[in-house]
C-alpha cells in the first residue's frame, strides 16, 4: 500500500477551526460530489487527520525543536505506486487533481505544507 501524505498548514487569514471546517465540509467535493474526484485519482482510502488543541500541539512541536505545528494531515491510500501513476496520468485523474489544487488555494498555505509519497512500515500494533 502506498500513501500520499500531506502535512497541511492553513492560510494565515484562517483560524484552525475555519480551516478544518472548510477542509472537512467543502474540500472533499471539489473534485465532484460523493468523492468522485478522490475515486478518479485512484485512491482506495482518504483520511483527514485533524490536529487537536493548537497550544498543546505547538508545545509538543517546540519540545522537539520544531517550528510550527501542522493543522492536519491528509492520507490518500493507493494499491501501488503503479496504480497511483496510472490514475495520475489519466484524463479523469488529472482533472480531479487540478480541481483539488484550485480549491486548496482557499485554505492551504502551500509554501509551509509538505507532501510526499510513502510506504507504511508497521512497527508495533496491539489489538487489545
């Protein structure tokens, strides 16, 4: 499984609450209703990870020498790198990605946001 991970930081004119509300309620439909854009991009799963209390997260980040904390992380899961590349190269996938990127200008501070393709390596798990 391959993940596209995006560590999101909000535009300076938005509060964290405004950012998370827009991201959660409006952005998923930027590529079409009912996650049509996410499906066109070939994703098997889409997860939004919303940061909790800003002050606490900022203290955690600073305690490790970090600068700013993230407002959230997006995870898009793909079967393989080949599946990701095939969808990204399709007409529908390119159109969806373009629609999402245009919408992200409304709430994402891209110069302070990170994005990467990754492979998960589970190191520990308990099912208790």
